[in-house]
C-alpha cells in the first residue's frame, strides 16, 4: 500500500509539473529571431561569397541541431516514462538526465563552432558587428533565464528550450 501511495504522489507531482508548463509563443519567438537575423545581415553587409558561406554554415548547423533536438525530445520522453513507472530507478533517471545535459551541451558547442566559423570569413569591421550581435543574444538569454527563475525555473518535462541562430 505504501509503495502505491509513493508512486501515486510521484505521478501526481510529475503530471502537475508538466501541466503547469507553458511554452513560449513560438510565432512571437520566431518573429523576433527573424528580425534579429535581418538586422544582423543588414549590419554585416556581406559580400555575395560571404553570404553564400554563411548560409551553408547555418544550414549545416541547423542540420546538426535538428538531429540533436530529436534525440533530446526522445530522451525527455524516456525520462517521463521512467518517472511514471511503478518502480523508480534512481540511477537510470540520473543517467538519462546526464545524457540530456550532454546533448544540450553539444548543441551549445555546435553554436560556438558556427560562431567562430562565421567570424573567420568576416572582415575586421564585420567582426565588430558580429560580436555585438552575440552580446545582444547573450543579454537576451540572461533576461529569459531571469524570467524563468522568477516563475519557478524550468519544469521537469518541459521540451528543450534550445535556440538556434537564424
């Protein structure tokens, strides 16, 4: 009886956390990202060759990120299933959480690689605008994190909030 009660509490806790998660407006987020990208492209004043190279690098990044995002989503589903199972396996849950963290880290490192690859093809003047753009992105990220923490932090079953540059 006690095992059933503990499992019921765990399921209710997990489901309540999931139920209160409110994803950001995807449309508004995409619009903001597109505006930032358009402003950046205008500020960089890329040559045709640079534009072609940046588009290729970005497409490569998007491809890598999409593959990792799908792995993260599947890992989140596996984790959810673990929490909802009758017998909780702490080591399996910890391993799953670590795998998700490793995948999220890889996405961030992919972006760092993209950023440096783009930076290498830019002139010194363009690099200033590129670095300024990164500073603005980091400032926006700090604000989003501050807002999340004021509202209880990330939820256990939230989908990943991994942004990619546009």
